[in-house]
C-alpha cells in the first residue's frame, strides 16, 4: 500500500509542498487537514471509535471523520470522499471555519494541522468501514462536552481541541 502524501501549507493555507503523511507527523510540519461533524435532527453528533489496529489513537472516540486533502482536491471533495470511505454514506457538507492546532501523541508523532472544519446532517445509521472505525454512536453536544471532562482518556487528542473550537463556533453562530 502506497502511503498518502499530505499537503504542506503555510499559515495562510498556501501550498508549499507535499510530504508522506508519516514523515510530516514525525517532523510536526504544518499541513492541510479537515474534520467533519455530522449531526442528526436531535442535534446529536455522530462519533466514530477508531479501529483497534490504527497506529495511533486506536479505539479512541473522535468526530465523524477527519483526514487530509489530496493534491488538487477541494476541502469539501476531500470531506465527502473520506466520509464515504470511513462511514459509508454521503451527505452535503458545509465548511464552517479553519484554524491551526498542534497536538503531540505519546508515540512521538505530532499533528500540526491547518484544519478545515465541516458540518453535515444525516439521520440514518452509517455503514462503517471496519478498517477505519470500530464502532459509532450518536451523542448530544452537551453530553460530549461533559464526557470529555470526566473521561478525557477516551477521546483523541485532536478531537478534544477541535470540539472546543466547534462548540464555540456553534455558540457564536446560528447554523
């Protein structure tokens, strides 16, 4: 299997190069990424539990899906592609905002991403790809926030950062 490249960017989200994903995470270089939050009519977030065999953060809970854009792919195209690959469904996505974060892992890798946060709506059960996701569940936004305070070890490092940004965005905007 060929390792995917990530798009290296500057703080203005301008592409400055390509690099294999693992190398970019080893060197903690800023690269483009996206995070998708899918909500249902009850305003619950579809959470994904990462597959047990993932090389980092296995079995931890995170947002519906997240990954990296491919060269030549728009943010929304990338979000839609990966949502279908991981969770087995398609829905219209809307980009809400982007921000930069840096999150080191226990294994020496670091996420340093300019993250494009997207939202979509869906009310059915996903058809998860077991290579990507172990399980899934719906949780209210407030329940996620409370559970992260009480059991932070159950969630990915990046989700804890991204969720706070998402939560504050929802407080400030009507979407």
